[in-house]
């Protein structure tokens, strides 16, 4: 299998790059919630109304110069819908075969617009590393283009009107995906979560609200938008993440210096398992990849590139794995295929 070609075809641009502070920050995401002013919110609108909104999105795509593609979720199979979730293009809640649901995606996979999720339109922009301001700049451009093509619900007093009251105002939810093994190993996860709550931020798992961390990966995002400007939200979150990054690096260095033999043993045991195992679940793979990525970032394994581990963390997930091999796989078959793909990728790098 030509894995270089496979990764290029299946992975979004933000996954194949490290970006600023890439040893700790995997990605930055901007999401803008928008609604149409002549249609009820999706939770109470009729199917006819929601189909009207979907038709507007279709016309927007047809006139756009960005080479967007509209995917109607009822027109693709379950594996394809889950693939969109695994690539962070749609939320887990949006991945259902409803005739009123769709998603607009860019060729590079860095932009998506969910149609008829909790809100009529949810613009998402993903960037590698800590790059919230650049992500917002692009999201703002898309927002202007949508506003020129559709009637967006806006109140001079309250700002953008959204289905959830916490999004009213700017409609902006900014989030940063962080790799925090130092925080986890040091037992400081609850402490960080407590600080987040006091600062009006929230920490969640790999796929956001309602999901658990995997591979020591967490998402930190703003909790409230009303009463704050976009710049204030972005600056506040960036500043907090910079503090987490500094603390994560300090904890990594402390663990490395104080428990070097134990730490090095764990890293190389993880690398050995990934290089030779014949069967592996996605949870086990995520934990082992997390450990090896940490070893790369600390310079323990200088030959490997950290972005390779970031890519593998995505392609080993169930739906993407089945897309890559081009067939439906049962759980045991996925475990075999996952282990084989990881072995092949690591052997190509080490050869």
C-alpha cells in the first residue's frame, strides 16, 4: 500500500502539518453558529422548512469560488458519516441519515459548514497548531459570503441569534486541541479543569461535548459568547492555552529528568509494540501513539517526525480505516488491519 498517497487522499491539511506550538497543540478550531431569520430553529422547524435551508446551502455552494462540495448525509452510508466525524468535519450528533442534514466541505478539509445541526449553519475552520486568529480570519470571510447569500438572523441588541442561549452574541466557539501527557501523568487533569471553569472555559474530550479524552488529548474552548467581542474571546483562550503549553512542557521535562529510566522504557516499549503487534484496538493504539509522540517531542526518538504520529492518530479510527482499505471490517478485522497499517507506516520511516 502506498501510504504516502493514502494519507494525502484521506487526511485534511490541518492533520498533515504541525503548526505553531505543534509539540503540544494539535489544532485550533473556530466555529460560528448562524441561523436563517425566516426559518424556525432546527429542533422545532418542519422538514419542509429545513429542506428550504438545505436548498439555500446548495445554491451557495453552486455560486461559491471556493470549490466547496455539499454532502447530503442521507445520501452516504454510515461509515462515510462516521469518517466525517473522525476528521472533525461534523459533530457526532450530526452524523445521522436525515434528509434535512448536510455538510459543506472544502477540498483541503480545513473548512466545513454543518447544515441543520443544532443551528441552521455552523461554520468550522481548522488550523494546525495554535493558530486561532488565522482560523477566525478565514471563518469571518466565509461568514461574510454566507451573509451575502442568505438572510442571517441577527439582533442589534443581542447579536447573532442561536438555538442555545450560551452561543447568543458572537455565536463564536473557539477551541484548541491539546496533547497533555505531562498533565495526565502528573495527576493534574482535575486541577486544569477547575481552572478552566473559573475562567469561563471548558475542557472536553477528543470529539468535544460529551466525549472522553483519548490518547491524553483534550479540547479547551470558551463557554459563553454573549457580552464579549470576538477578539476578547480569542485573546483570552490563546493566553490560557499558552499557560497550559508552558506547564505541559515543564511537567514533561520534570518527568524526563526525575524518572528518566522509567520514562524511556515506557516510550520504547510503546514503540516496540506499535512496530510489531499483530492486533490492536483503537484505544490501545491511541495510548501507545501518545506515548511515542511524547518521546519524539522530548527528543528520545529523534528519527521519527511528530506529524507522523499525529496522522496515525487519525487514520487508525474505525471509519477511516475501512475507507482506506475500501471494505467493511468487523471489530477483529479492524484490529488486525490497524496493527498492520501502523507497522507498515513505521517500517517505511525506519527503512
